[in-house]
């Protein structure tokens, strides 16, 4: 059963079966909107702070907790939301499917470090894999050719950029290819 409440600050839809309140006109299954999130949280220097007291939290307390994967999540009305997504929505007014950390640091939720991205763009902005045998992104030793091979995944397909005797030249070619095909999402293997 749903009940609509109206007052000076607007109206809220209260879903009594779930005990969740959302701004009027929003789908209770959808993510909360900018107005609602700004009523719950204050954003400051990449952190969220509670504007309202909740069970176990006081006004002004830091919101959320870190996980082993580096992300920070926050419980909002019984739903677990990622802090970087909340912050992006609070600042930009919408919640994209993916929010990318520009510098690759999942704990760095400063708004200037967050941008909307597609799944492919988010994958392009990854640091060097831990199992890299060369220590260089998109460069590997090709045993049959006995040369350094450069390859990138572009538009879902593996694309080869040649074989090189010199590893530094291969790394330069990989860097140039990432810049050309990935643009602002190019990550050259390091956390910025």
C-alpha cells in the first residue's frame, strides 16, 4: 500500500510495505533522485555526511563504509548504493549506468574525479593488470616472432599494432594507440 504525503517541502510517496520514502513521482525500484539525495547527504571533499539522523548515525557523521575492493557503499532506505554514484547524482542531477573514477582510485570520490562512462569506456580506463609479464600495458612477448607485440581490444575486437624488436618502441606504439582509440579514457597502466 502506498500513501502520498504533502507539505511545505513537497510531497513524498511512502510505501508502507517496504518502509521506504521517495520523492513523489519517482519509481521506488529506481535509484533516488538528486533532490532526495541532497536532502539526505552533504557532500564535502569526496565524502558524504548525513544531514538526517538514521539508525546508528547522527547528523554530521560520515556516511558509508569501505570494502575490500576499494569502493565505499552507503545504506539508503534499505538499499546499498555506491558512494561515487550518489555523489555524481547529487552534483549532476542524474545517475548514469556507470560512473568512472578518472584516476583509477576507487576510494577517491571527489566530484572532479568522477565521470559518466559506458561499460567499454570504464574498461579502457584500467590500470596495468597484476599478472602482466612485461610490466607494460598492451605489450607482450610473442614467442614465435621473438618480438614484442602490441595489441588492444577496440570495439570488442582484439586489434594488433605490430611486432617490435625494441620494447620501448612497442610501449610507445601502445601508448599512442590507446590515446587515439580511447581518448580521454586512455589509461597507460598507472593509477594517476
